């Protein structure tokens, strides 16, 4: 099951530390095998930085996601042609 579709952030950088399991890291036009102990990143940018973590194993793929805390971001979903804009209040909500 993939909970997060292929997407890119225009303002936020992301870093993923794989805790358990294995899968595929889809980044731009590339696909990389990932497993426990790997670290992958997704810098802010256009569709060339779109990314998705896909569980290809038989056990849950667990990871720690770290992101920059930006007040505004535009998120694109290249596979569906959709986008989302996010604007946080000053209190971070």
C-alpha cells in the first residue's frame, strides 16, 4: 500500500531514514532500491524532484521523515496533474 503519491514540494526539503523493510524510492525519472539503514533526500524544486517511497517487501516499510518547516509551499502531483497549496499560520498550524 502506498500512502503518499508521487509528489514534489516547491519550498520544503525532505529527508527519509529507512528504519525497517525494503522498497523502491522513486525520484524524478529514477527508481532506487532502499532498505533498512538507507537515507534518501528530496530537495525542494520542480517535477524533477518529485518523489515517492514504495513498499516492495512483505513486511511494513517504516521510515523517519524530516522536513524543513516552511510557512508556505506548493505541492505538485505529476501523475495526476493536481497540485496543493499550503499556508501555515504564524503559530505553525
